[in-house]
C-alpha cells in the first residue's frame, strides 16, 4: 500500500499532523505501538476514577495563542471542552506559603507583599518572560540558564524558589535549563492563563483520531515500526508488524513523506546504518530530559471538601534552601523529595463523581533509581514511595489519607515502557542553554519530526506546534 504520509506514533504531535494533512486531502497512515491514541495525552480507568496520565494544565488558549488557531482549524473547540484553572500555583516549603495568580500585575503585587526588598528583581523577572511589542521573550541576550539569570537579579533564595515552583514542567535543574526556552513557556502561562481538558486529555486525542478517520486517514494500533527503507536521500517506506505477536509477518508500506512522532534516538535505530549514523552524529552531545514519577490517587471524598483550596500545590522540601539544592533533591530519598500535588476536584474536571475526587502527586524521576531491581524489589520500592508521598500529603491536607480509595504509582520505567522514550524522557531532549537545533532534512529530504524531541520542544504545546508545523511544511512542498 502506498501513502502520501506515514506517521510513526499517535502522540499529540503525530495526531495534529495527521489531522491537518488528512483534512487537506493527503492519504495518511499512523502506526501506533499502544492500544490507544495520545501518547502522554491519555487517561486510564480504575473503578470510579478516570486518571489523567500527563496533563496538569495547558498554557494559553487566549485569542493570540497559536494553539487556538490550530484547534479552530481542526474543529477541536467545537468538540472538546476546556476548563479554566483558577490560579497558577500554590508554593509552600515550610518557610513560605504563597499562591501565585496567573495575571502578571497580581502576581507582581503578591510577590512584592512578601518580598518588598526585591522590587527590582521581581520586575526584571517579568520583563524577561513577558513578550512586549517588537520583542520575543529571551531574545535580547545570549542564552543562559534560568538559574544564572535569577542569581543575577535576585538575592533572596526563597524568592527564587517561589518563582521556580513549577520547574518540573520544564526540567530538573535551573542551572541547565535554557532561559530562552523557560521564558517562552512560563510566559505563556502568565499571559494567557491555563486550562484543563474536561474529561481528561484522552478527549483531545480521541477527537483528533476520529478527525483523521473521518477525513480518510488510517490508524493502526498495536503495531510496531521495525525499520525504514530508503533510496538515495529519501525514505521510501516503513516495515512494521503486530506488536506482541511473534508469529506476525512483517508488513511494508510506501510513503512519499515520513513524520516521526517517536524519539529521535529511536528513529536512528530504525534507519539504515548509514543514515542512522548521520542522525546520531547530529544529536551527539544532546542530553535526554528527565522523567517523572506519578502517584495517581482516587478519593472517596473530594479534597476540596477536606479543606484543600488549591488546584496545584508545589511542595518544596524544607531542605531545599537554594537553586543548587533542587537538582540534589531530585535524587534524594522519597521522604525528602519535593513534589507537585494536583487536585482535579478544584475544577469541573469530570474525572470522577462530583462527591469524589482524583489527584496526582508528581516528581522528577530517573530510570537509574529503578534499573537492576527484580520485580519484587521494584514493587516494594514503588509501595515505599507511595507510602512516603501519602504521608507527606497527609501533613499538607490533614485527614486526606483516610479517604484514599485507590492509588498506584507510575515510574520512569513505566514512562519508558509506554512511550519507548530512552530514559523515559517525557520532554525529549533537555532544553539546555544554547541547545543545538538539527534539521532532519539534511539527512533525508522527506523526513520530518513531530514530537517532544523536535525543535519546538516538549509538553502539550510543544508537541501540538511541532505536529502542525510538520503538516504545514509538507503541504507547502509541491
């Protein structure tokens, strides 16, 4: 069978690319190794609870947000409901307890009330991350790290930590996170607020999958791409088979263009040796981003009815007293690990019955915390982590532990198993200062990247932009 475009993977980048291309009349095939579409934009059901795999909040969706244009083009706004998040986040570390609003002026006032001696630094921070006419955030200077930037404008270490409350949305170390990248991403939350997909991110993924099918596209679930065929400087087709079926025969399909919605290192393994070597050379020295551990919690009573008033609570351990301590803490014992608790009962999330609730505890994680353990040791360590985080949550919201009906833990190994991302990296390559940008077209003329590993970066917004950009670049070629 021959297709105009074959897409490896049905993460958001692949789905957006497939939806736009199929809408414009291209014959599209998406091949997905999992049994559902979405990648990290999925949910799963346990008893009375629908658990959100990846989305806490999505930045933007204001009129000038590129996602608004994309969603309008693909009928998302007519089929998927978005719920506004009330505030940005609550920060607490045993020394300070501050709630940061989304609105810039209110955020500045809130911070100045607590840190009156840091007026210049607070305003310099927002001048950096908020775009103004004729200026893009982070573009006026050579790229550095957000950590170095904060050190240059602010003296109070706790203020720096407050501003970095949601650092885990972007990376694991402020001193290795690009100021330019951080400014664009964080600035979008402050300029456009944030929202959640009612019913869970699976609603968005399923809509895009249906949209592709409606416009003549094809999606194969439970199939794994095992190789790519090339001729000269072009990909000519893919080789794939049914996953977990050892007797399944290999299938070939031809393609005019290929979009990789999988990891770049994984793509290199699929290419013939000479092209895979060239791709590995281009990405050499680029670091993998961190992974995440998530504790999914189902409550028989909504946390909001137990006294919790916040959607996102960024809980920094008291031992974290400076930016330099953040990276160390990310590898510390779970009893001292900082985390973010998201309480979906604060909004009309539709993830559980109104009198019940769904929550998630999330922290940075790495595969080397778990590699080498046998299954019994692995399960015991997961249970230990869950117990320690529940104990910490109990101190934050007294009485909540007695209302937990269900909990389960996903580690970096879980992420690696479901996404096939090396290291379980949820955001693709680490967004380090001055990170090089590679062009897949220098290796193969008809190869495009639509994933967190591409130049638009990770997160929901990055993946959506990357997928739409791929489709646009293909459509403008004759």
